[in-house]
C-alpha cells in the first residue's frame, strides 16, 4: 500500500489548507491559476455556482477563442459577490484539490 506524502505537490498539507477560510482558499487558488494561466480551472469552478448558466456557453477549452483568465475572474465576481451559499463545500474541495496538486 502506498502512503500519501505528508506534503503534496503543491507544498501544502490538507490540514493546513482546510484550516483556511473559503475566501482565503479562493484567493490562493485563483492566484495560482492566474500564474499558470489555467482558464480551465476557472470554468470548472464556475460551474459549481448556482447562477452559473452564463458560464455554460464558454467552455474554457485551450483552443477556444474568447475566454481568458481575467474574464473568468470577472465572471466569478459577478456571479458570486463572494457569497458562496450552498456551493461552499464543493468550492472548498475544488480549491483545496487544486492547491494540493499544483
């Protein structure tokens, strides 16, 4: 049986990340995704929001024309107003997963 390393690829343990607020997790994950120019991450996270119907027309595929990291972040602000509502558990999991993997 293989053990999970104490410090994953992202350099942070689950316990360290789980202790952070959802907003802090979002800030860290978004900063990392911007740095990596990972538009796909933004679109995948946006799909977890209750008012994300607008985002479904943009798929964030690497070869698609239009969506950028800045557009994804702007859409996030518009859809959430930083209120996570019932989506908080799914979003926290997505943020923690992204930070641990990268």
